[in-house]
C-alpha cells in the first residue's frame, strides 16, 4: 500500500510540474516578445524581421511557414507562403498573434533539434565568458544569431562572440533569457527558475537599435495597429479563455485529485482495520503519512 501511495503521489507531482513548465515557457515567450517587438504583432523592423518575435525568412522556412526563395537570408518577403496553420500571406501572419506564437514554437522545436544535434546542449550548467549556460539561454542565443553562431560561441569557450546585424552580442541574450523552464521545447522539466524578464524594451542602446521598427505598407489586407499586445491578451484572444483562468483550473484539478487520493487511502486503511488486517496504530500512522504528503503537494500546487 505504501509503495502504491508513493507512486501515485509522484505521478501527480510530475503532472503538476509539467503544467507549470508550460506556463514558464509562456513566460519565456513573454520576455522574448517584449524584447523583440514590444509585443506588437504588426511590426517589421528595418532589417525586415516581422511580428511579435521578429522572425525572418530563414526562421519561417525552418518552421515550415515560408517557401525557400532565391534570397532566404534577405527578408524581402518576395517569395511564397506554404499555407501552414492558415498563413498564406504576410497579412495573415500579421493578423494573428496566436499563429505567430505557434510559428515561434515550431521554430523553437526545430532550433532545439539543431542544438542537440551539434552537441550544444552539453554546455548547460557551464559558465562561459562570464555567462551561465542554461537551456533557455541556448534557445535565445540561437534565436539571435542562429544555431551555427551559438555553436561557434560554445565551441570556442567564449573566444568567438557572434553578434546580430545590430551588434547585439550573443552573450546578451544567453544571459537575459537565462533560467526559464522550457520543457514544452526540450521535452523535460528543468529547475532553472523563472528567468530574467526585462522590464521593458529599449533598456540598452542595443535594444533601441534593434527596435528600429516600421510598419509594413506593401501587403494588401495588413492591418497592424502598432500597439503592444500583452502575451496574456494574445493567449486569451487565441484560445477564448484568460491565461489566469487556465492556471486556476489546472491548480483546482490537481488539488481535487490530491484530496481524492487522501480520501481513498483513508477509506482503504479503515477497511483494513475493520477487517482486522492491521492495528489501529498502523491505520492512524498510514493516514497521517498520506495526509502530510498531500498537504505538501497542495502547498506546492497553490503557491
């Protein structure tokens, strides 16, 4: 019975950790879009990077949304779209924060595959050039300069420091986006913390340059407002429910499951005692143990 209780408790704990990981990945996206665009879905900067996460042609080709053309490293957007997720034009992309978030997810999954393939993930936990390497930092570094630039930085032990077109160093992103639990991308939970969320965009000179944004005016049907859209609002717009409501529902489900577990164990122990299989002392001891375990898990769930 004790082994069964422990196994069930561990399963519930794992489920709760997975639920929290999804929210922490959303925190990473919130920080990224704040840094990249001020969370404005209708933005295009001076180098042609577009949307909440300032994605270029190469990124959207990798993610499966844009067809490779003769100039994949130049964001002229003169090629064609694949139609994935209902995006058939630049206007379609600008019009949906939800679809942009799906696109960055697809791109992140692709990037993490590259990171694992070239062994860059083995540097997690090391400090290179004064920067602690974490999974989310690796993903952000690859977002800035590509997985190739990331690998050069890591393989050189920080002697090579790639920068993007606005001279933002990879160390800036690896440090700024350190410590998020990005389990939906990596496939496993980490205990890196809640990340370093920047207070605003433009907090350094490099940020100001990076946000040299202009609205696209050459695509019929594009209706970018230029106004920042908080990720929580984008989530609500896409799903029809508030972000906080989803988190509260998840907590309620886990808490209910834990309370049912405690009741189930208490009833089982009472039946064993009533049938003479165990003493009242053992019954009380087992019920106290499971109650304490459930209380600890409940505290973890609601905080």
